[in-house]
C-alpha cells in the first residue's frame, strides 16, 4: 500500500480546544498508538486498536485532526474502488500548539490595533505615539542614569531591539539602523504606515530615554520584502557652541518610500542646511 500526498492539515487552533480533545482517555490512547507505530492507519485499524465501532473511531480521529495532532491522506491504490482515508500522527505537540496559538493571538491583536490607528485623523502621529508608549511600558528595562554617548546609545538600543525580536544591525558610519526581522510582518504588509511608524516611535523614544545626541530621523519600510526588512535613518545632535545638528553620512534609495514624523518628532534642534 502506497501513501499519496497529504490532503488535509488541521488549521492552527487554540490550546483550550486541544486540552478539550486530549481530555478523552480514548483519544490519548489512540494518539499514543499512532506515534508509536509511526505509520498511517485506516479508520478500521484505529477502531480495532480501541475496540470501538469504526464510526466512533472516526470521530476520535477527526477531533485529533481538528487540533493538528493527526493528519489525513488518501491511499494510493491500483485496484478499482474508492481509496481509503489514512491517518497518522503529526510531529506537533501540545506545546507547539500552545506557542503557535499565542503568536496568532498577538497577530490578531496587532492587526486590530493597526486598523484602529489607521482610522484616526493622524495615523502617522498616532503610530509614533504608540511606539513611544510601547517603550514606556517596558518597566523592567534599566535605562542608564547619565546621558549616553552616541556609541553607548547605539549599543543599548541594539540590545533592546534584539531582545524585542527585531534582529537589529547598527551601522553608525552610514547613519543606518537596519531591522532585519519584523515581528509583525504580516500586519506591516497590510498597513506599513502604522506599523513602521510604531517602530520609528519606539526607536525615537528609546533614544530620548538614553538622553543621547543620537536621533532617529525617518524610516524606510520594505528595504527587502522576504524577509521583511526596514531601515531607520539616524542623525547625531552634537551639542557644541553652535548647537547645530550635524548629519552622519546617510545612504538612501530614491525608490524607497519614507515616513517622516510630522514636526520632526523625536529630534532636537534643526538640521543644518549643509550636511556633511
């Protein structure tokens, strides 16, 4: 008997439903059997293992299928007749389902919040404010007690963003902070102005908290789409006698759409008309 391609995979589901399904000793016994033998079985074979009627065994298999612990495929046969459905255990565990469920919950929440911000009269400003609030909500983060130099601020910011899952790459010489992973990539593709604005607001507020001359000026969304990468352009505010803003060398692409905070939010002073 040959096994064809998998036809049905259960949708990602909640941990609550998984616990309900595994609340049955019969289903736990069946799942343990399928994992032990590691080969597909028919409904009749599952019924024989449990000592149940095939219709009852099918119900147990379908509930394990629903939560992603079992997958179903069709028998590939050369003889005439309808091919039988075959069931086997997947490699997913209840812990995998719990983690996936939590990630999905956050994606849904992020999508709802992005839509809410986009519906305001000033989506860009609302996104920057949301990003600032996100940083303020990091109550456990310890900010330096004294003003940070550009180098210290860059290191502190990189560590913070790495902890938040952005995989940052700081290039002070180029005046660029590249975020090589977006935790909300799916939401960002649907609403880049809001999601990217939140990220810019986060970085601006973090640099404010570090009390550093380093500033985040604007963000370039979707520098790369797979994986989703964005780039934040940085400037440095050298507080000397002239109190002027001196630009770090910045490499930009004229084809890349930019989001600039209204009123130059998050900056001190005004940019010099003659960048270095």
